[in-house]
């Protein structure tokens, strides 16, 4: 697949910015960067152009706040309507740093915050693009997954979501007194994202592909920026470098290379969940579906989809 036109959320930082550099170097003619703010997007665009030596057609759309659906819709409305995208990368999201469940209320529903910004935001972004006619007939959608969706021993607990009640209780924060761990919540959001991707893969038009993809654990991104100072220092200066030395973590450029290959159609097909081997966070790209029985549960997929609609 030659992705001549690509739309990306979260494009002003971390891995997504590195993906942009690769795509520009390899001939992608048009990139639209969906960013939280226009200023950050313009700064990232300047960096991409300086790194690649190519000016290219790189558009910047600010206002992609994954916690505000209306801002997402408004930002998509600012994009030119005459150039549909061959590929969409949904990489925006984040982690809620808290010792208790945080909620986002929307249309009389309550969502756990990390799920809202990682999955609901992606859902709104996709359908805003679709409703404006900005997806080509052979569009490929790549959602940024993560091995936390099936658990990483000693790092992220395996999400305990195996039936409809457990899903509804967690997503809508029924038990507000339940213990909350940000990393475990991030894993749960990636699990819910996998359910969403598989359901989306069923309903998209023919020839459109939706792939949930994780290149494996990556250090050196801005993913820990929201962590408290001491925790951020330990992770970025001690833990991550040690993992890199042991071959358990990769740099953003290596991760971006894999994402670019997925965006360009070299990795994965419609409905796939792809990531590292079980019990690890980095290694040969592997089918994730056998690693959690909930991944392929149609009831769970349909239940979350109904919440979204």
C-alpha cells in the first residue's frame, strides 16, 4: 500500500512525530497532524522538516483534545475536504495520574478517564473523519495498542474484564471506592481499545482495514511527562536505560519504524491485534488474541460499542 495521504492524532510528540519523519522521507505526499494545540503542532512540523530536509505538504490541526469530543469534531471540520486519507493513525491519549478513579461525563454517561481519552477520543476522531468524507475507499486505520491490554508481569496487571457486568462496572466507574493504579488503568484502556478495534473492523466499508498494533515497549517518549517528578526521574533515568541495555525496551525510532510499516500495509490485516510475545513487552510481533479470552468476546465488543453509540 502506498499511503500518499495520512492523518495522525498525537502527532506533535513522542513516537508519532518520529513516524511522521519516516513517512515524509519515504514519499508520503500529504500528512495532517492532529495536535492538542496548533503551536505544538507547528513546532513539531518545523522539527520534521529540519530532520528530513523536505518541506512537503504537512498540515497542522490544533484542538485535538481527546477529552472534548466537540473540539475534535470542530478540528476535523477545519481540514480541507478535497483530500481523503489513505491511512489514519490514532495515537493520541494519555494516562490519568491519580490514586482514585477519575470520571469523564458525556451525554448522561460516565466513563473512566483513561478509557475516555484513549478510546472514546479515537472513536470520535474516526467518525468525524468518516462523516466528512475524509477516508479513502481503501483506508487503513492503525490504533496504538499496548501489551498492558493482556498484562505484563510485574508492570501491569492483566485486566479482569471477562463478562458484560465487569466491563460496564469498570468503564462507567460503578465502584468509585475501588483501588486505582494508573498503569493498570492504562492497560485496561488498551484492552477496551482492542474490543473497539475489532468491532470497528466488522462495520467499516469493504477494503477498509483496522489494526490494533503495538511495536513493543518504547523508552524516550513523552509518555511519562505526567508522572510525579520522582517517579518520572526514576523511570526515565534509571529503569528505562536499564531495560534498554537488557534488550527489553527500544528507542522511539525503532518503534516508529514498525508503526510506519503497519501504516503502509506491510504489517497486519483487518481485525488483527498485534504486539510482543506473551509475558514480555518487546520481541517478535505476535498475535495477541490468545493472550486474553476477553479479546474475542463478541458480547464485550458489542456492549462497549453500544455505550459509544
